[in-house]
C-alpha cells in the first residue's frame, strides 16, 4: 500500500530520502514527485505527525468502551444482589425484665397464634386509631401506623372517621 493509508494499518513507510539525497519514491521518468508538489509532501508530513495521535485515540476509545461495559455489568450485578432477600425474621420472647427467654426463626406461613401477641397488636391498633395529637406530623405518622394494620375494605371506615371535620361547638 502506498499513500497515507499505508501507515494507517501499522505498516512503516520506507525512509523518505535514501543515500545521496534522492527520494526513494521517484517516478518512472526520474522526477521527484514530493519536490514538485508541496501539497503531497505536506500531506505526508501531516500523516506522519498525527498518525500516532489517531492510534492513541482509538486505543483510548477501546479502553473506555471496555470500562463502560465493565461498569454496566457491575451495576447489573449490584441490582441483582439488591433484589435478593437475605433477611431472616426471628421471634424473641422476653420476660418482665426485658431479658430474652426464647429465640427462634419464623417459619414460612406461620402466623402469630400466641394470645399475648394478638392482644398487643389489637391494643396498638385501637390506641393509634383513638389518639389525637396537636402536632400534624406526629398525627400523620400515627395514622400511617393504623393504616398499616388495616387492609382492603377496613380502610374505608378509618378514613371517614379520621378525615371527618369536627363539629364541636365552643361554648
């Protein structure tokens, strides 16, 4: 290959001037084309000077592309890892002083059947539904906890009770 694309694929051109000061790329008539056309010589000089820059840019583009693929793979791995559930709930029974008596993991599909647990949950629901606070933020948090206990059609009466305007007269 001759011309500027000969160097493009990594081939080295022969030296421009051989011994005796004569150019290697003489034509058949013996005329030196590079001396007779300064534009061709300037193009060769430009290609010689900036070919390394073009090659380095291509390498850095390839490296940046590989790094992008690696980062996307890592991000996908982190998303997959975050979707894995690794939390194991435990039931802890405590005595009147707060010391743990029995600890065991919860079985899947098991419901709280202990009478004390059911009474506590029911009392927490009633206490949350009846409380009235002056602080709006605390009141909203309390109502959110009450809504967490109620599902489906049970939320309707709670909503109407908590959002109904008070009609008390001040006398």
